[in-house]
């Protein structure tokens, strides 16, 4: 998991992941086009993402296509985010039930 956090710490790598999320299966040329850095710099970022398991590649002829692998991010979510978010979600659900319960009892009083 440390490699995933390290990979996600860099804004350029996050941008590359966002671009793969928008359109999976891109070549290095397509990924490097809008970035203000050299081809070699983009390759280094992609290597970090591959080592973290966030990007997989597949050869198609002479091209190498890059694909997003969302599994490591989901594992982080399951391990770190969801358990901390659960109490908040439960509290909001309870608040909603209470407010709707109060609203229903007011409507019943108006009708009666």
C-alpha cells in the first residue's frame, strides 16, 4: 500500500490516472501530449504508477497501451476511507429518519 500512497502523492501522476479514467487504453504519446514535461518524464511517472499496480500495460503491435487498474485505490478506500466514513453516514441517516419522523408527525397533526 505504501507504493500506492507514494504514487498518488504526485499531482502529475494523479492527472495521468484521471486521464486514463476518462479514456482507458492510451498510448504514451496521447498521455504526454498535454503535459508540460518531456516524454522521459512522463515515462518515469508511468513506471511509478505501474510499480504501484495502478496502471497496467498491453502491447498492441508497436504500441503500448496504458490502462487504469482501480483495484489498489478501492483497497485503500475499503481499508482507510469507508471505516472512517461509516459513523458519519450512519449519523446522517439517523438524522434524516428523525427529521422525516418529525415531519410526518406534524402532517398528521395538521390533518387531525
